[in-house]
C-alpha cells in the first residue's frame, strides 16, 4: 500500500495517508499517452496568426510610377510584397478549426495513469493547511526547504472547501514569487500539468478529489 507523507506549514512530517494499491494499478498504452499530451499542447495554441494578402491591403490602386521612362523596373501596385506595408506571400491564415478532439475515456485514463506514476515515484506530498491571515513567501519557502523539494518544479493543488477559502488565497499569493512554483485547483488539473512538474503538493482538503481523479473516493 502506497503512503503519502503529510506535512505541516513548517515542513515537519506529521503523518501519512494510505493509498489503496488498486487505485495505482493503472495501465495505459504509451502511444495513447503521447497522443493525449500532444493534443493538449496543440489545443493550447491560439491559432490566431493571420497575414494580409494583396486584396486585403488598404492602399491606392494607382501605379507607383509610370510604366516607361523612369529606368526603373515596372511596378503595378504598392500592395505588392516587395514594398514596405505590402502583402505577405504565403503567410499564415487560420483556414479552419485546428482543435483536436480528445476522447473522454482516454483523457480520464491518461490522467489516472500519470497521477498513479507520480505517486509511485514518491513525488506527491500532502499539506496540512493551517489558518493563514496574510501571504508570506518566506513561510512557503521554508516549507519547501523543510520538505526537501526547494528548487524543484512544484505544483500546489488545492480543494474547494469554503472553510479554507482565505487560507487558500493567501497560500496562492505566497507561492507566486517562488521560482518554478505554481498553484491550481485539483479539479482543473490535466495530464500535462502532472507530467510537467517534478513535485505535487496536495492540500489535505483536496485529497478526496485527487482520489476521485484516480478512479475512486478516498
């Protein structure tokens, strides 16, 4: 049975949380995981790059100079690409919806697999969140140092408990100024968030939601 170490706000270990091995017994095809992650990154793009062609340029249609007599090369319009402010040749245009659809079952399985692997590797910690009345970056920095994960890429996962609303907000503000540290609600996590971080720190009130993401309640 896997165990998640629980820490207080000072970085001291205060207990463990047992995780049923059945929740971690998740198998997934490596190609499916890759396709899921590629699709996630693909869908994060804005696909808004757009350049103007000659018909879209707002310039005069008059010839820039006479056809003959100047000794210069003949030109038909200043909308041409060789002129400053002219059209772009073969530039990007959003011709169609580039969104890649992700199968719901595959998405759920990918998140379960990546979370299970992170737990098996021992890279998930539980934080017993205490009442925080003000944001203190120093306190969170000492917490990470006490756990032994300072300097790593860390993701804090919070729950939605109303009792911890103020403390959760202060914890978020306390993590913003620490390099390579991010903060998000556990119900908004994706497989890319899991694989793109070295350590997960889960607020104790968010454990139930984390277990649901693994396929069952705590």
